[in-house]
C-alpha cells in the first residue's frame, strides 16, 4: 500500500519548525493498516496551486492508494487545503469531515470551525486532517473503518465478501 502524506505549512516548508504532523500520520496509519504501508512524504506551503499539484502527482503519477494531508483546514486567510483538495477531487465524501468534526466537537466546541474534507481521485482516497498531532490521531482512529472499506472499494474488492472457504 502506497500512502502519500502531505504536510501543509508555510513554516514547516521553510524549515522554521519540524514537521510533527507527517510522522504522526505514519505512526497512526501503521497501527490500523500494518507495517506494509510505504509512505511518500512531502511538505508544501499553504498555497492552493502547490497543494493541488502535490495531490495530482501523488494520485496520478505515483499511484498512491491514499493521500493524507495535515494542516491548512482552519479559517485563517492562509488555510486553503480544502480548496486545493476540492479542485482535484472527482468524488467528494462529506461523511469524513462530518465524522471528524462531530468527534472533535465533543471535546472542543470550536472544532466546528474545521473544514477538513475527503474524496477520491481515480483509485486514490484523499483525506484532509487537522494539523495538531493529537487531532490527527483522534480523527484517523474514528475514520479507520471507513478508510479500510473505501480502499477496498477503490481496489475493486468486495469488503463484505467472506474471505474463507465454506467447505
């Protein structure tokens, strides 16, 4: 399984501080998909064209099964990850963002300001996550079952098919 992970941050892309979100994505994804995941990491600034180009490259050229972004999902002027993502999606999956906001809202009432979304481009699942490592873990844990099933559908597998011989 090839997983692209994109950290969207002006400061991390400029080397002002270390990327903590990307490594957290890898740690959590390995917990629910296993150690067979191979990661393609990238850090980009908060710019629509650079984020969109990275998503297209990971989905179309590198043939990633999934691309997960972290950062840029708030409401400040530089938070443009959802706009960049929406520009490349073929199918939007609004339930992902809804689930993340509902889960986070139970603990942090301002979580409803988050604008993370998800969708597909070809056979690639794309998911936007918040930038805080604790929020990355919280959101990926709630999304794990849907991610597993979504990846199976995108591979043309029937996730509900029994995997054992009934003889």
